[in-house]
């Protein structure tokens, strides 16, 4: 279990790096002259590189195992990206650093998912992932008020330098402590990307993959970027107040991830757990659109609702994993993750262009409307998904 603990620490870093940018928005604008569009590209770079790397990560997990795959990428790309961020003097360097961080964090959750799938009862996968994601989402919490206070006290460059050292140390511990599962007899990791093509021929996966593409985006993108400029412009919030609000949203995402875990077992369905929860996310997004003049407290409640009910990733992963052959576990979970993280990255980039093109007085309502639209489309397609309740085996 020690290997799962160190992977948990690595996942805390992964959650931190995908969401910390919102708190540093004022400092990066002031020190580097970064614009909202540039920061949107930087935030999206993490998700897009993270997503594109999933195909290679999936092959590597099946061929080389979780230990070497996770430790090498976290060390070289994760540590390198954090160092570059700390040394950045231009906005484009932040974009490159975020891309490297995405690559470094790409194998962490997937390595853990492979270990869960191989070591434990399949009926417990959603629960295990929910708890792991919830605990790992402490990184979301660290990236809010604690980061804002640390950056204010020591400077954001010094803080990022310290995080680079922590990332390198975690990667080394991952290499030393993680134990790979035994290779399955009859598995064929040598077929590389052909295994992914086999998965794409499983039609039951298609609507789950499309739901995966939208289930994570609203909470991740609003928490990771849009909450910062929205609060700064509409409520004249400083970094510390932004940190407090995003802290509340991050805590909601932790609670949501853990709470979603046992619901598939309780209700004997995964599809309707995901569908019902994300209707609440859609309602909150619509409220942000039609109630633009609400108070800070109401805005906080709506952001928390998006975070709490938008944390269904673990159940979506378990739903898709139910259709994946066991010998393709690594490639299966990374394919689902590609759609989830890739969707978050692409939609983050698109939202930046949408915000830039929208009239200034409704810029953020337009962004929230965009997320409401893609979620509504995803839910409509997910209605046709074949359910896969938890079962032993």
C-alpha cells in the first residue's frame, strides 16, 4: 500500500498544477504582462498536452508498468516544467511550462487506476477512484488560499521553485516504492496503438467517451482559470479573496469525488448517477448566465455547486472501464482519460477565444453559456449509453 500512498502524493501535485493558475492571475499579469487570452492558452496547454500524451502513456503502462512510466515523466517533464515556470520572464514561457507540467502529470492517475483494476474487485473501482481522487484533490485546496498566502509572503517564483523540488523528490520516491502488477498471460502490450484501435471498435464505449469529454470541463476550467478574472472584475477581488472562493470550490470537488464513489453501488447504476449529478451542474451554470448581478455569496454557492456535482469523473471512468478487456486496461483507462482531459483543454482554449470575442459586459456570461451548452450536448448523447452497474468479477 506504500506505493499507492506515494502515487497519492503525486496526484496531489497533479491536481495542484492543473488548477493553481487562477490564484496567480494578478501576479502574472503584473509581472509578465500576461493577458486573459494568454493565460487561457497556458491553462489549456496543460490539459491538451496531458490528453495527447495519454495514448503513449497507455502503451507504456501496459508495456513497461506503472512504476517506470509514472516516475520518469513526473521527474523529467513535471520537475522541468515547474522549474521553467519559476524562471519565466515572458507569457509564452508559462505556456511551455504548463505543457510540460501536463506531460509530467499525465501518467499519475492512470498508473493508480491500473493498480486498482488489477488488485481489487472491479465492483469497487468507482469507490476506490472516488476516494483517491477526493484525497488527491487536496492539491486543489493547496492551490487556493495557501498558495495565495505563500506567494504573497515569499513571491510566486520562490514558491514554484520549492514545488519543483517537491516534484522531483516525489518522482524519485515513485520509482523506488511503486510495485508493478504481474504481467498477464496472454496479454499483448507489443501491439502498441493497435490496442487503442481495438477499443474504438467497442460501440458501448462511444457515448461514455463523449460524456467523459464534458464531465470534467466546467468544474476544472472555472476553478482553474475563469473564477480568478471573474471575481477580480465583478467583485474587485484580490488574490487572497480569489483564493478563498476557489478554496471553497476545491473543497466541494473533494467532497463530491468521495461522495460519488459509493453511489453506483447504492443505486446499482453508473449512468444515472452521472446523469443526475450533472443536471445540477447544468442548472448552476444556467443560473450564472441569467443572474449576472448576484451577490458574491450567491456566486460562491453556484461555483460550489459546479464543483460538488461536477466531480463524477471516477464514476465515468468505472462506467467505461466495464467495457474494456482486461489485457487492455492501461490503454482503456488512458483512452477515457484522453477524452476527459482533452475535452477540458480544448474547451479551455475555445473559451478563451469566446471570451475575447464577446462584448465586455457579458464576457463571463458568454463563457458560462458555452460550458452549459457543451454539457447539455454531452448529457443528450449520454442518454443513449448502455448502463454498466457495479458487479463482481
